[in-house]
C-alpha cells in the first residue's frame, strides 16, 4: 500500500497526511456525517471499506497526535482520478489542511500515472467552489449523468 506522508508547521500540531489507519475508520465516517457529506442512499462505511480494499483507490487522512482532522477519498479508473469525501474538522478549517489533502490526492493520482484529478460538488454546496478555485480547479462544461446499480 502506498503512503503519502508530509509534515507541516502550518498548524499548531504537527500534522501527517497518511492513508487512513483502520482505528480511525469510525472517526472518518463521523466526520463525513458532521460535514454534511453523507446521503441516505449511500452507505459511508461501505464506501470507505470499498475504497481502501481496492488497488485503485484510497482514503487519505490528515492526522495529528492520533486524532483525525480531515479526509479525502481518491481513486482512478485508468483515465482520471476522482476525489470524494473531502472534509476537514470544523475547528481545524482555514489552516491549510484541505489544501494539503487535495495536494496529496494530486500526488497520489500522479503516482498512478493519471493526468487529471477531478471531483463533483453537489448542488447546494456551491460556496465550497471558492475553496477549489483557490486550488486551481475550474468548473468544466459537462453534465454528470448517473444510474444506480445497487
Ligand atoms: C472545503 C473544506 C474541506 C476546506 O478545508 P480547509 O482546511 O478549511 O481549507 P484550506 O484552509 O486548505 O483552504 C485553502 C484555500 O481555500 C480557501 N477557502 C477554504 N474554504 C473556503 C470557503 N468556504 N470559501 C472561500 N475560500 C475558502 C482558503 O482561504 C485558502 O485560500 P488560500 O490558501 O489561497 O489563502 C472544508 O471547509 C470542509 O470540510 N467543508 C465541509 C465539507 C465539504 O463541503 N467538502 C467538499 C465537498 S465537494
């Protein structure tokens, strides 16, 4: 399993970005609930376990002194990398952790040889677009279609 690790002095505590360790799985799902990222039709526990089981995806975690501060799920389909469940604990926002998580996702994707990283923002969560724009993401002229299989 690949590890994407970095440390920073940009927050009060030393922070590592690592692949989400199993003892923090429940904390990750709690963070996703608390951050408004879960929906009744998705099972976040299953989403997490599927992502960490697969060779083509992982969940990156921002961790300080064993505490989970943030997450980002990243995976690729052989063509593009997609990012999901980007969340930073409310009391840790605006300290650069979201930027570092997204940068770790980009490094992970580049390490897999895919040339582009992208993500979807739900209708209703438009205020977060300013965060992604600061990181160099651009709104693209596409409509995403989906059909549930399960
Ligand atoms: C989006 C989120 C992950 C950002 O995390 P964060 O750690 O606060 O972000 P950072 O501190 O790394 O911010 C990076 C840049 O974006 C800017 N930014 C962050 N949130 C912003 C916001 N809501 N509006 C405008 N700019 C924002 C910061 O000012 C910073 O700019 P700079 O580095 O150029 O000065 C966090 O707000 C969050 O968890 N939101 C709830 C979950 C969510 O909506 N996730 C996205 C799902 S698509």
